[in-house]
C-alpha cells in the first residue's frame, strides 16, 4: 500500500498569514492531486500535477510536485477565512488507484 | 465538470437494520465507481471499487457481506450497509471516473443508533 503523509495535520492561523502544507511519500506517483473538502460535503478537486518539478498556481494557491514525483506542497498566500477547510492530497499509482493522504485541517481566523 | 449525486444525504437508523445508499453519475456514464468511508476528522479510506456488470473489488479489511455493492447500470451504484451497528456510523462518499478524472459525490452521513 502506498502511503501519503500530510503535515501538519491541523493548522490554525490568522487572516493574512501564509502557510504551506506538505504531502510526502516513499513511493512514486504518476500524478498527484489536491482537494479541498468542507464539512458535510465531498472533496472538490483543486489541481492535478503530473510532471516532476511542476508548479501550478491557482490565485493565491501554489502547488508544487517534487522532482522525483514522491512529494508535493501547497502554499497559500495571504490566507482568508474562506480558505478554511480540509485539504487532502491524493496520488494515482501505476494501477490508476487513488490514495488519499491523512488531510490537513486549516482554520483561518478573521 | 461531471456531476455525481448521492441519496440520501443523511440517514439515521436503528442498530440491526440495513441501509441503502445510492450513487448516480448525472451527466455521464461510469463503468467504474468508488466507495469511500470517512470518519470524523479523518481522511477518505477506499472501501471498494464498483464495476458495472461485475462483482465489486473490496479493499483489505472491508467485509463484502456487510457492505453490499451493486453496479447494475452505467449511472448507478448502490452500497447497502447490512445489519448496521453504531461503529458503521460514518460519512460515505462515492466517486465516478470520467475521462481519467474522479468526480466525488456530496456524501451520505450515516448514523446508527
């Protein structure tokens, strides 16, 4: 079983602060995705990264895929209360199965 | 993007009863759907892969006789939690694949009293 470890598990910050969430594995993934989930809802896809070293930006969110395709990071600039939620990384292995990380619960206080 | 729905959104049942949860792909056909379970403050754990017209593939540790999966059509998969117990209380989420991307349903919260 390929495991994805996310850190931190929980993060509480003030509005306007920056933060980085990490997703690490000892295994190589063909692609890696980041999702955001709000309470009582299903996860919503934010981004998919495929190429080692790839960097994608989505407004104030910056996603990076490690060169070896074993890790990824999500950086949020100037966090806002609307960013509050559970952030999940998930990786596709060679068998096209999606494995989720443990999640990072973010709370942004106004 | 593609839309996946689940019904019901939430259900409360007595211990020992069976509960059926539906997962539908609304605007596309899905030969493969996935069922996940999510406990409070935890991540999604894959329970099984539902294949249209064939038996589901269950992850290790998931009892196939307790969690019955039926994928009778290209737009509908059902998960039946049989003889539910309080420890089965959880958030059940399905997903369906379209063009190599998974789309998730809104989830079903099951509470077993």
